C-alpha cells in the first residue's frame, strides 16, 4: 500500500516529512558528537599531552568522558525537541495566515 499525503491522512507521514526527520536526526547526532569531542579534548587533552600525576590524569580523563557524554545527550535531545516544536503549526489545519 502506498502512502500519500501528509500527517492529515490518518496520522501517516509523507515521504518528505520522513526525510526531514531523518536529516534532523543525523544533524542532531553529528553536531552532538562534534561538540562532545571538542569538550572531551578540552578537558582530557592536557592529561593526554602532558605528564601529569596519576590522580590528576585520571580525574581529567574521566571528567572529560562524563562531560562529553552528558553534552552529547543534552545536545541531541535539544535539537530534536526544537525540531518537533518547529514542525507543529500554530493553528492546526491552516497552512498560512492568509488561508
């Protein structure tokens, strides 16, 4: 069975909407991975580049990992929530203020 139409046809999504969701998920994951890598490098970088005491090195590497993981999750969720809010029209059933 072929799907046609947008979300108004029984809750099914059209191909363009599915493509937009896929692109947005990809953007969310890539931007979150980049931001997490930058934060990890900034926090754990000194421990990996310089000879630091064992305890300091451990704290920096683990702290960088934790911060990177948290940032990855927060960035991914915030991008997807913002996309979901932007996709919903302010007046359901109307495509533009002039209609």
